[in-house]
């Protein structure tokens, strides 16, 4: 399993897909979902469909947001490494997280974060708050890597290199600066 950090960018449109290469684009979410509801009743393939018989037999339509020609960046980490990154950012309980959280709380009055418990690796935060967290994490002393070790008879934790924290937090910082420059409102992870 893994966790993906990505900016929340407003879509430029919505595409209805049939799961077999067929698609139609709509300007609003409402229009796309109305078309999907209609298609679920009639089970017709969309233009570009490569297997109309499968669509007629099973349906399986989806609505997906479209962001024009821009590619939305993302940072992905394994669950264990994502939990570590969230701790570095003060977004998950753990060693050292309280120091970062206190610094953030002192600097912001509306420090609102939506996140589950320690084992629920999802949440969202404003781009500005997330940027502040990355800057604080980058200023913190570097932690030592973690050597690979056996977790169980058939499972090995591959560890983390010495430069992992700085490299990955820099990627999250770059993601956040891109998000701010492109009008994103929040950074989400899950």
C-alpha cells in the first residue's frame, strides 16, 4: 500500500468513460454525472470504445476530472515511509512531531487539518500551511537512515537511505510551490 500527496486543483471539465477507451467530455460535474446515469440505463459504448460488447454487457462508467493539458504533480511513498514523512511534517503522532506542531500552531490561528488516527494515512491541509510544514522540516536536523531489516519470516523492511528525509521533504516542498503557483487550494494525501 502507498500514500500519494497531491494538490487539489480545480478541474477544467469532466470526462465520462466507459472503461474500454470510450469517453465524452462535459463542462460541469452535474452534466457528466447525469450522462453517466443515463448510460447506466442504456449501456451504450462511448465514442472511441474498443470493446462495445463488454460495455453493453457490464456497463462500468466513470466520471473523471480533467485538468486541461497540465499534468498534476504528485509524490508517492509506501505507508511506512508516508507515516514517517507525516511525522516529520507534524501531521501524525510520533517522536518529534509535537515540536513541529507547536511551532505551526504558534504561527497560525486557523491550523485546521483533517486526518484520521495514526494508522489512517489520509488528510488535507491548505497549501500555505503545508508549505510552512515543509520549510520547518527542511530546517530540522537530518535524521539518520534506517538499515534494511527482517520484519518477519517473509517480509523485509528495505529501510531508508541517510538522505531520504531531505530528498522527500524537498519533493513535497516543490509539489507545494507548484500547487500555489497554479492556484491550488489544498494539498491532500491518502
